[in-house]
C-alpha cells in the first residue's frame, strides 16, 4: 500500500531526466526511484475492474486501489507496477497507448528519507 503524501505525478520531461540519470548510471548512487502507471481512475468499482480485465487481456497485471478524495468521494485507481526501470515504463506506456489508454506516471517517494 502506498501511504498518502508519498506519491507525486511525473511529467514527460521529468521522466526523460530520470532516464538520462539511469543511463548514466547515477541512479544507483542516488535514492532508488519507484514508479507506478495509473491507467485510470473511476467512481465505480465495476468500471475499474473492467479496465483491469482489459489490461489482463493485454498481458498486463494491474491492481485496483480505492482512495478517498475530498469533494469527490471514493475513487478506484487502476495501477500497474511498481517499476524501477525507465525502459520498462516506456515499453508498457507504448503498449497502453497503442490500445487507447494514456496512463499517468506516478513516482513513489522513498519514505526512508
């Protein structure tokens, strides 16, 4: 389970910078970054389960997490991961995009720091 306040959305530019660090081998000396891909967020658990099933048909394992969001109530997030390698994230993002799913990238902050 991810603790509230321990995650943050990541832009494409930030992902490119992380990829450059990974390629340069600097990731090992820094805190290991962990990422999730959020394929969708729904008010209905049935809609979240439907997307999870669609992802399973694509050969991707996803989880449904519920969270209470102020002013919106309970939301059901469909997430893949965790991932530690940028190349793997990009491969899965491409596969999702080819199937009409535009995921959001979320970085998990290291709670030890």
